[in-house]
């Protein structure tokens, strides 16, 4: 019996070892102490630094941070774990492996679990698990630093495994796995990937339900629905600590459409979500979908390195502009991408062999599961087109629940990324199942081959007929023309001959750039054709009984894995020094500049900094690493603060900078180009007393009033808050207010005045948790100057406190801990049940 059990376990052990070896080899620099050179991770480190320092000092993360956008909820950056959490489960899955090895390893393991749940041959499971984990989108998002997105993708197959087990009436393990993996996926806090996972499984479930009711299995279907709902509720409960506060916060953000400016048409378009212009920026082109089978159809990624010394552009640029070859090659790579997106780090490539095998699955397999998967894949592709298929996608954006909270429609291609390997597995499993004679299999194979051949024919025709141009090329051409005219005219007025010669040069350069793009496509097209031909040849040999199943599977595993790893290495390569760097060198980019050191020397720490020296201050969190900044990096800023950025800060209203306590501006020294700190002595400080109050009707008037009113002396308040102003301020030159302490979640002020006053606090207004206390008793405060806090303070000597006490955090902690406990009890219960079942089965035999 032990020998039989070991034979059953051995393939799974080998599979795990294969996944581990491939992940370690592909990401081996991680074992040498190196880290992936992730641009977005630098931004995250900047945003998270204050939270990290606070935790080191206090043992927990702050709920509010001061170092970005004047202040915002800290739980959007670093969230404290609930008392009972799923961290130990994550640790077991990752085996303590460093990033990014753990990402690819766990993705393989989760997909393999899905294959086991579907009763797929283990070696087919190995092939398709590797295909899912190393689909090009994964290394692309890893190298850019989209870590939570990758983590959510890791667990998606596990969620599918639980649901498919329920469909097979494996109610105990189906419920446990669905609950566990859905909870794990939610812990990543990447709700857009969770959303796409639910769309995929929802479509498949719909086909299951239709089939079940047609077969008179409504009772079974009802039980599946009930258990699935239970699993989802428990899973959602485990993430309550993260999602309840964030859900509350999202309604106040630009993603929630929060604004009080009726003139802001982009936000008024969707009062509960993102504007369409913002949400649909990264829409995949309809033709660009061909990258699923040929990665470089549209030039790969922006700023890659695939164009080498044979660059036609570099050759022409050297001849016509005198540009050094390396600069010409770099320029050609920078503009190699010519797709519909503004730019991209890389294409979504599923693998030529995987796509071919998926087509095989569509032909070989029958039943509701195949059609559910195919429809889900089509939906994912159509959603990815975004504004390029506006009629449908704009409708869904306006009417599909929660869909208007998400951006970057191209991300929907994670749906076919999940579906195609499943279809491939089903097709191969059917090929080996002996449900058909070899003659029938050959007939079906021919159909799949014809479909694949038709697809390749389309790709070949596109190669010869595509323009390889983009609207950006016109701007590039004009730059080339101007540069050439400057060279020829040498500062003089350019005559017709010079203009004509410059125009000809511009045309030559654009033509050469298009030739480079075509060359990239051509080489990958040949590569795809060869891979599919070899894979098809192996299958034909198997059908003719020339090779056995192990040889066929071994060959397909090697071919498919080579295919995907070779393309993946273009974007994340262990050999490329630009992809992996020493951890110290990576963190060294956050080292303080002389300007940062100058500012840090100020003994008063209660001020903010505005950095104008490093690009857009509102898309850069590096300043937040060292100081409390008016800028930062977040796609979900508070909507009212975004209004202030667009209407006041962007036009340089110093009154607004002063009220936000911008004591230092970092600017470029015109002499040496280095950042330097400029002191703004007019900054109002952390709090002040005003002489009068100016009431306005609405947000439009409030924003307009900031253009002219001296907010140092006058507080601007909307009429809706008038009841919170207990009395008008009375002149008192001796009245004082000062900040005594700032502990992120608790601000303490001292007030002393002989008459009633009105205080303005240079703190961002957020009433979903900030409570005010006067001498320990809770009191009212209101919003002033569009984004700040204000309060009436009676005569006398008082202690004023602001405490950040969001009820959603306490409630979420309780729900998350209770739900995680339920998950553990379900898992333990399932293991005990399985052991007893096996003992009983053994005893009866």
C-alpha cells in the first residue's frame, strides 16, 4: 500500500521540484542578495517610509500619514494585520523564498492545484502551470513593481480550483479551497485582479448552471451556489480590515469621483468612479491582441533593447544626423512600440504553443466547461480593448457594478492568460484519454491545424500590409526636420533647399524606424511559426504512433517553457544588469540630496515640502521618503485635494501653498542643475487664528475665493458648515495657538485667548475618522479653505486634540480575525475528514 501511495504522490513531488528549480534558475540573482530594479517600488518605498519608521518605533503602522499629499489615510500604504490572519498559510506556500522567486513558484503551484482538481495528467499540469506563471505579463509587472497585482494573479487558479471542485460535487474540499484562495487573493488588496477572476468564474459558473438545470440537477446546482456564496462571504470577511476602511476612503477619492466643483466635467461624468478619459488611457488595440501569439507584433515594449546593431534607424541617423550608433539604437528601441497605448513595458504574450494547444482544446473538448472558458476569454479580450471598442466598454463602465473604480482595461487580458492554459490542458488530456480512435483524433487535429494555419496566415498578411506607424511619428518627424535644418543652416534662415533636404531626412528616419519595427515583428513571426510547426509535428508523430506520450509531453514542456522564458527574459532577465541590482544600490537612489539634508537640518519638523526639481511633484514619492510632502505617488488621491492641485497648486497660488505650510521648495539650481532648498518664510505654520469668516454657497465659490481672499486672516467656509461655527472670532492680539505634538494619529494643540476665536489647522479634512476634542470632550469642527480643518475655540486656556479613530478599522479587525479563524477551522476540519475517510476506505478493502 505504501508503494502504491508513493507512486501517486511522486508525480506531484516532481512537479513541485520542477517549479522550484525553474523559478530559482530564472530568478537566481535574488539568491545573491540582489533585487529587481522596480521603478514603482521606489515610489512605494517613498510613500511607505513614514509608516515603516512609525512601526519600528511603536510596533504598529499609523492609521494616518503626513508625508504625502498633505496627509492621507496610512492604511492605503501599510495596513496592520488582524489579530488572526492568514500569514502562516502564505509562508507555507512561499517556502520562505525571496522575491520574485516566490511569485513564480506560487503561481505554478496554484495552477497545478487547479489541474489536480480537474483531474488533468500531472505532466500536462506541469506544462500549463509553467505557461501560466511565465506568461509575459507576469515578468513585465514584476519588473515594473506591480507586486500586489502579481500576488493576486498567483492565487487566481486556486480560486478556480475550489469552484471546479464544487462543480464536481467535491463539496468539502471545494468549499475549503474556494474560501482559502479567495481569502488569500483578497489579502493582496489588488481588487481589479480579483474582479477579473470573478468575471471569469462567473461566466464559467453560468454555463455550469445552465447545463445542470438542463440535466435536472437543480438541487446540486443550488448546493454549489450556496456553498460558493458562503465561501465568498467568509473570504470577504478575512479582508474586512483592509477593505472596509479603503472602501470608505475610496468614496472620497478621485477614483470615487469626489469633487464639489460642478465645472469639473471629467469628474461629474461619473460621480461614483473614475472619468472615462483617465480610466481608459491604457486600452489595448484591437490589432494589438495578436501579441497573444506573436509578442513583437507591435514592437514589444517602450524603451526595450531588442533592436541591435542592425538597426536601420541607427544607420540613417548616423549618416544624416551624425548621431552615434549607440544613441541611434537606443532611440530606435525607445520608439519601437507603435501600439494603441501611450506606452507599455511589454506585451501580453501567452505563448505560441499554448495558443495552439488551446485551439486544440477548443476543437477536441465538448461540453459546458469549454464554452464557459471560451466565452470568458472573449470577454477578457473585448474588455481589454477599452476605448477602442467604446460602444460596449463605455456602457459596461457606466452600468457594471464597481467597474468604474478601475483603470487600465488592458489588464483584462489576465482572463485569457488564465483561460488559455486551461483549454490547452483540456485539449491535451482529451488527446490522451482514448475517447476517440486515432483516425478520429487525426481528423480533429486537422481542424485545429486549419484554424491555427488561418491565424498564422492573418499574421503573415498583416506583416506585409501593416503601416508600422503611429500618430506620434509625425511629432518625431518634425523634431528630426528641425534638428536637420539647424545643422544645415548653422543659425541662418533656412531656405527652400535646406527645408526640402531636412524634410527628406525626416522621412528617411521615420521610414527606417518603421523598418526596425517590421524587423522585430518578422523575427518573432518566424519564431512563432517554427514553434507551432514543431509542436504540431510532435503531435502528428504521436497520432501515428511514432512517439509515445512521455516523449510528446516532454517535448511540449521543453518547447513551451523555452518559448515563454525566452520572451520573459526580454523584460526580466537574470543576465541583464539593468533588471537586477544590489539592494544597497537600489536603496541608494533614496539617499538624501544636499537639498534634503539642508531641510532635514531644520529643528522644526512640522512643515511640508514642495519638490519642483524632480518632474511632476504629484507623480513622485521620493520626496515623501525624507519629508512631509505636498506631492506623492498614488492613483487614489483624495478628490478634494486633487481639485486643489488642478485649480490652485498647478498655477502656483502662494496663498494656498502657505496655508498648506509649504516651508521649503526644492528647485533646480540654474548654475549647476542640482536640487536646492528655498525657504518660504511666509508659510502659515501648522495652525493659526483668523480674524473673520467668509461664507460661500458651494464648492465652486469656495475654490474661486481662494484666488483672492487672504486666508491667513479669513477662513472660507461653506454655508452647509455654518452651524458648526459657534461664534465669530473676536479681535485679540494676545490670543495664541500652537502645535504641541504630532503623533500621526493624534495631534495636540495649546490655545490661550481672552476672547472667542476661530482656529484653522493646516491638516487635510477627512471626516471618516478624525474626531476633535476640546479639553477631552468631543467637539465639532468643519471644513475650511476647501481642504483644511477649522474649529471655534472659546475664550480661555484649552487643550485641543485631533484623534484619528475610524470605526471601520476596529470593525474590520474584528470581522477579519473571526473570518480567518473560520478559514483555519474549515481547513483543519477538511483534513480531519479526509484522514478519516481514507482510513475508512482502507479498512473496507
